[in-house]
């Protein structure tokens, strides 16, 4: 009886799993705010076309701030990748790190003259070296409140578009998706002990805006099983060594069609977007799988069907 009970429990468990699908999507964001803060004074450059990070020839630090609105990512999504991109247009090569900011800050209407490296007088709400919002709210620490450990670092070269990506950067974005109230963006910090290390980069007001590219998964549950009279489904050979073929015939042509290889516990391993067709087949390479039982799932907008196969 215990063996039968365990077998029935496994079947019920698998039925719950086979309908859960994770769909990966990518979205590119442009900033909703960016600014530069200047160490030697409370200048700012909220509406300027450039951002700065590093140190001037006089060894005065500049730090760039940037924030993105991530409300386009659905609540509950799992962030699988994040990449920050900026373009440099002046300066020598410098290693610049990205740090998660811990407090809100502002972008006013200040716009520095000339090459904007010296900034200009801040307007109401601008971020400066001492103020998060000029002159209403100060940073707890002059120069910005941020996590000291960098989320990512990259070498920035003049005339190049630089990318920052790491597990910590992805975790920052996941934190902000889970709790938007913590989204204060990042601060870019250069080698401030090296005179002349400052890099000039394009801001959101310029011709080459920063971008944040986020890849995420949204898990959806489809509780509908496609009936046998609506879908004739077969897999061959079973057991299989290297190549599994899945054959199908629908009574009505689906609008969407996806084939997924899963572990026997439902974890997705491979996913194939298949051109919708009333009758068709898909070859699934399985030579890289360890021997054992697996699930093959076919999914349409109407529901799902799964079959078990054994990899020898």
C-alpha cells in the first residue's frame, strides 16, 4: 500500500508541475533621471547632456547618478540578467564601478556650459555632493549614500559603449522589482585617487542615452489539459539515446506552440519555440541528459500535454 500511495502522490505532484511554464522576456529601459555631482562645490548638471565619473586633473572627484523606472517588469518576475550600458565621449581609459544607491535623489533643470566638466549652480531638487535634493535633503555621507561594495566594474574607453553586468547587478534589479521603494538607482565611481581619470559619458538628455537591458521570466500556470481528441501526441524512440522526435496533430491549428524538456519533477531544461502547425514534428536533442526519466511538454494557448520518456 505504501508503494501505491507514493506512486499516486508522485503522479499528483507531476500533474501540478507540468502546467507551470516560465516565459523569458527582455526589455530595454532608458533612465528616468541622471545627474553628476561635483566634489569641490555643490554644482550639478541635471539637464546636461553629459555625465562624469572619476577625478579631474586637479584631483576633484565627479560621480554620476542614474535611475531607471522598472514598472514595466511584472510583479513577481524572476530577473535572470541585467546589463547597464553607457557611452564615453571624452577621457582616457578608466575602471569605473557601479554601486547601489541607498537614498533617493533628484534631477533638476541645471545645465552646465561648455563641456560641462565643472557643472553649474544647482536648481531646486538637484542632487549635489552634499544634497540629495538641493537644498531640502542632505546625503548622510557627502558624495552619496551607497553600498560600498561595487555591484559591477568595467573599463570605460573613449569612443566606446561600455557594459556592466554581474550577479550583484542582477540582484540589484531583482531587489527593485520585488520592492520598488528601494529603487534609488546606481552611482558610478571612478579611480578618484588618479588625477585626470574622469570619463565623460552621454546622459539621457544627449544623443547616446544610458540603457538598462533586463531579461526576466514570468511563471504562468495553465490548468487546462489538451484533450486527446484535440491533440494526437506521440514521442519516439522511447527509451531514447540521442534524438527524441515529438509528433503532433491538432484538430485546430494553434496560435502558439512551445516544446519543453523537463526533469521528472518539472524543472525546465530546454525550451523550443516551434512554428505553429496543425500537423508537425520537432527533433529534441537529449544526448547531454543524464540517464533517467524526463518529461516532454507541448504547450499552446489552449493548454498543455506532457509525456514521459526515458533517456538511456
